[in-house]
C-alpha cells in the first residue's frame, strides 16, 4: 500500500472513533486568533461543511492520551503565544499535520507552542486551510492539479509575512523567524522554504511587501516529498536552492504513513545545494507522536532541536 493510502486509512479510523465534537476551534484564554486574510482568502474553496473540532476516542491514543483535530478549515488564522519571562527574540510558526485533510491542533500544535514559549521563543500557530478535497487535488504530490499554488502554501507565505511585519509589536527579531511542521505540515515547511522568491497570491496589503522566507526550518516526519515509488527523486514542486533556509529533519525508519525516504530525498537535495541541514533517523517511532514522550528514544527529539 502506498504511504498516502495508509495515511488516509489512519485518518478514517480516527474519524470512526470519536469522544467529542464541537464547532469552530478557539485557543485557550489569553491567546487571540487573528484572521490572516482581511477579506475572502485567495482561491477560496467551498468546504463540505462547517469547521468542526473532534477529540479521538480511547482506541486512538498517543502516549496514552487522546488528541484533537480540526476539519473543514476554510478561514485560516494565526494565534500568537508569547513567552513568559525570557524572550530570545526568535519566533516559530507551527504547521500541524493531518494529511491535508485535518489539523492535529493539540498534538502537533498547541502542545508545541506550550513547549516553545518555555524556551523563550514566540510561537505562532497557523490554522491553515486543508484542501484535500475535490477532483483537482493531487493527494500523492500534495498540490492542486493544473494550478500554480495550493491554499495551504498561500496561508503559510502570508503568515510568515504577517509575523515579520508585526515583529516590533510582538517583540520578535525579524531575522529569527522559523517554521516547524509535522507530516503534511512538514511538506508545507519544505514548500514555504523553497517558494519564497515570489508570492503565489496577489498582494493584499503592506504586509505582503516584506519577505516570506523562513530563517530556519524544522520538518518532522514530513510527507509528499518522495512521490515516485520506483525512483528516488524529490517532488518536482520542491525547488531547493542555495537560499533554502537551514533545515532540521527527523524521521523514524518504521514510519507506516510517510516513508523515511521522504526525509532522505529532501536531505540529499539540501546537501547537494550546500544548504546547512541535519537529519536525525531512528529505527523505531512510527508516525504522529508530536512532543509526547514514550519509551522510544525518538520522542526525545525536542532536546536535539533545542540544542
């Protein structure tokens, strides 16, 4: 079975075991959501239904705990989590995973922000549009067929520009803005790291005049980067250059959803372009563990990244 089909099976199983549902995700008190588009987002698509927040049941626990995901995202937002106490000036935009179908908003989102802020890093959580619907969506490559951009990439580019344009207000160094993503969010990290020379949407305000290039990147068990089963080749939509930001990669060799080749093929391209990069491989770990620690050594990756 191809990795992407396994991913869909995992998602469908999760949909089949639910403990709670509610409409529209809201961050915890003290953190405000900010719409990233002043009006209708570019290339807006009709969602199959209203935004829904779902918590998994006991059959789908990660490190012994349930996790929460958002589906039918059509109005993208960012939520800023500022550090308490020491502020390093660095900021990281976090892209949760979910196969471009859902967003694992706590496991690969709010839990990451809670950790980053303890390190003196401002965390900006992106609730991006998940466009894995409709006949034009190419699930294997993670892009729209016959179009030059994806909605998720538009949202990511716009969010980096917004954070940089608000750097002084949010006490951020505009030259220390990175991105971190899991699974499909890891693919989005690679996309925004290699598509910053030109916006994939028309400028809407002054924020779009500043750079949308990340200063560093973290891709954790990414997908959609190795798309040809019989050849070891990078997704042709990912254009690595010497200007691609320094990148940290992590993957488990027994990942049943996104093959370790996803990270390997990207790492090779980065090194060939002489981009600073490091790749951490572990024999075990599976997929979608976020920051939740288990007996497996791979779940100690936050210490590696912090170093």
